[in-house]
């Protein structure tokens, strides 16, 4: 289902929806926030209401590796 998707582009969601439709699958989409793909994005996510417990239980020991 996720093969031949232009990852990292503005086309990802449209291509994914098209693929789901082609496969006759149903899906639900939660509210759109922003991409969480960098350490600072995770920190931003943890500031949202209801995420403080998640941050404490799942982020406390995370270590991030910088990638070029």
C-alpha cells in the first residue's frame, strides 16, 4: 500500500488517499497538526494539552541522533 509514494513531498497524503480508494479501503483522518520527524517536533507535540503524561512516560529517556 505504501510503495511508490513520494515520501517527504506535498503529495504523500493525496497519493495515500488515492491508494486507499483504489484498494476499496475505508479510513478516518484525525485532526491535522504538523509533521513530527525531528526532535524539536516531538518537543512541540509534548506541549499540547493532554500530552504531558505521554511526554513523561515516553520521552523521558529518548535520545535523538542528528542526521545530515
